[in-house]
């Protein structure tokens, strides 16, 4: 938080009046299931987008990010994409959402400082959107109705604003997703935004993307969550992600299902001849993942951690063989993890095509695990490995 405030003071020569932060997330199990109305397990982790801001007296917005050299400046009545600061599109998209939903916007200055690596699969983009939505809410209090309508809201007598309830948190997640879908142009699902908003310390978030139900179940205290960043940067804006999504949707339509959530593994096998090979493999991955999340939830609740870990390895194999969203570096990381007895399971996490792996490791052995994987990765690829032991934390505030 401190860096965002310091950066604000340095850049704007004043003290910020409001701060917000939103955590990144790790997808524990349930790959590419969210936009298929499926099931997914996620963790909010102790890597954050921090923002500091203060209102302005005019209708301009000035944004500074410690991750990018140039600030972004624009007028609220002339929001458009600017190729010299594409990162600002996330914030612009969010402001446009607020306006479309009925809120009169006002000018402000803000700085962003993030400890979430960009493009590593920990969803820095969703955290940026969630932090923006909360910072604007603190600067100019508003509430979101369940239908998404935004209206200005008075502060409490203490000057505070009311805490967000669960229903309103979900409306925030949808608004952030809409900004990413419609303005930035990434057809992402709701997983990232929900995770950043609904995280709870030491709990796994179970999300049903069909009815948007959220539940929590404890993560065994004996387990450490280790994230290993391949250093291969994924490029979600565009290409592969949208291709996989289109193929999943086409497969569901051909099978007369509203979404792949409604297709069981045996129905998929029976309908295989109607699908192109690529559609079939995409669907097989997603339907398999939904099944694994279902079985995994039972295992976690019953304390079968070894069984749960095996599902993570199976998930990765399906990414590699069916969905083709792995890459050689991620495969190497998972193979190295499998050789460590303290590792219960490992898989790529997030969109794929680069980014990071998630590893569940016996807590006492986590540091040693990091060292060994780094050595093996260096030998196999010549790349230095960045890895983190992540704490599972509360959602955005
Ligand atoms: P991921 O969400 O997996 O980290 P994405 O490609 O979806 O990867 O989002 C990364 C993009 O989000 C960056 O290219 C940038 O535009 C924006 N972003 C992330 N972190 C910051 C930051 N600290 N400052 C400004 N923009 C950021
Ligand atoms: Mg993203």
C-alpha cells in the first residue's frame, strides 16, 4: 500500500485521500470452466494491486502506474483507447461501465502499484479492475443493485461507506468482467473477478458459474501453495483464449446444450462424431475439469489430500493433451514437481499458454521444493525461476 501512496505523493504533490487493494488469484482446479457455466476452485493470494487516489475539481482523470513509464490522461467525456498506454484501457472500461449503469462520473487522480506479476496467470488484470471499482467507490460513493444499476450513495455519519454485502460483491464482479469483455476485448469469464472479491483467509473458494453460488472450504493448514512462474508471458488479449472459448461454445451448441456444464462425460462421448476433433478435445477438457472439481470438493472436505493432488496432475495432463493450453516450460515445471515427494499435486493455473504452475506442497518442505524446482528448471531451460509461497487471503477492500 505504501508504494502506491508514495508514488501518488511524488507524482501529484499531494496526499491521497483514499486507498484500495485487490488480491490476485490462483485457480486451484477447474480450468477454463467459468465461461462454460462450470465449477471452479480458486484462492485469493497475498499479491495485490494497490491504488491510491484523490478527487479532482475538473472532469479529467490522470493515472500513473509504477509498472509503466507513461501516465495516462483523459477527459471523462472523451474516453477512448490510447495505444501509448493500453494498460489504462482497463480503468477506462470500468469508468464507462459505471457511466452506462447510470453513475455521473467525476475527475480524479490515481496511482497503481502492484505486486502481482503481469501476465503470469495470477490475474493482475482482474485485480486492477476490482481495485479501480473500489477506489472509485471510496472517492465517490455508489452502490450497485443486483441488476447492475449504479447509483450515488451518501456516506455514513462517520464519513465511512457501508461494507459490501455478498450480492453487491457479485454485482461488482460482473461489472469488472463487463469492462474486460467489452472495452479491453478479452472474453474472460467471471472467475478472476469473483476470486479477488470473495477471497477468505485460508479458504478455498468454490464457485458455481451457472448460478453464481460461492462457498468456502478450508485449505488444510499443513499445505503450502507454491506458485512457479515459467517466465513465459502469456498474451491473453486476443488469440488463443478466444479460440478455445469459441470452440467450447460451438461444441455445446452442436450438442444442443446451453453450455458445457450441461454435458456429462458420457453424453460427450456419445456426441463425439458431431464435433470437429478440436471442439471435442476442448469440450473433453472442460467437462473433465468440471467433474474433477466435483470430485475434488468431496476429497478436500473429507481430508483426502493425496486424492486431491492426483486430480491436479490429471488436470494438467488434460490441458497438455486436450486443450493445448500448456507449453514446454509449464510441462517441465509440472514434471519436476512430480518428482518431489513433498508435492501432492501440480498443474498450470489460469489461462495457460505460459504463465505459472500451482503446486500443493507439504508446508515444512515448501522452501526446499522451491530450491529444487528452480535448479531443475534452470538446467532444463536455462531460465531463472521465480516462485512464491502464497498465503491465502481475504478479498478486496
Ligand atoms: P493477467 O491478468 O493474467 O496478469 P492479462 O494479460 O489479463 O494477464 O492482464 C495484464 C494486463 O493488465 C497488463 O498488460 C496491463 O495492461 C494490466 N495491468 C496489470 N497490472 C498492472 C499495473 N500494475 N499497472 C497497470 N496495468 C496493469
Ligand atoms: Mg487477466
